[in-house]
């Protein structure tokens, strides 16, 4: 099982990667709040997706988030580092994402 700090670091690395790719990929029309829940650690993070970037990553849940991702700590890290394919993770129920179907299609471009 990964630690809270490892999950936080993986989210920060994802944010840096998205930030670096945002200019070359073009602006992605997605401005949503995001909650990332990690039940095996009894913790959560929340952030905001803006134009293909992940900003304002903070500890704690956002029950009103437009996009909610739930995953075990090890699965979250594997997903965020690219070792776990998001489609396969959802199909195998390793990861749960609650979002508008159109937002899901846009999210696939980010991961």
C-alpha cells in the first residue's frame, strides 16, 4: 500500500506533466473541479482542471466536485504514472470515475 505522501507526489507529477504538455496539445476545453478519493488510506485530494492543466491540488475531499475519481493508493499511483491504462482500470473496477460522459472523453486525452 502506498502512502498519502506518495499519492500527493504522484498528483503533483501529473500536474507538472499536464502543464508541460498543455502548450503542445492545445487548449483543452475542460474546466471542472476534481476529487480524488483514496479509501484504503482514508484520505482524499481535490483540485481543479483548467484548460488541460491540474491546478490547486489540496488535501481533503470536495463532495461537490464535478469529477470524482476513486482508487486504492497503489492503483492511483499506477494510473497517474502511466503504468495502468485508464480504460482497463475502469473496466476491471480498479478505478471508479464519476463524471459527465463528455467529460470522460476529454479526460482520456489527459491521461
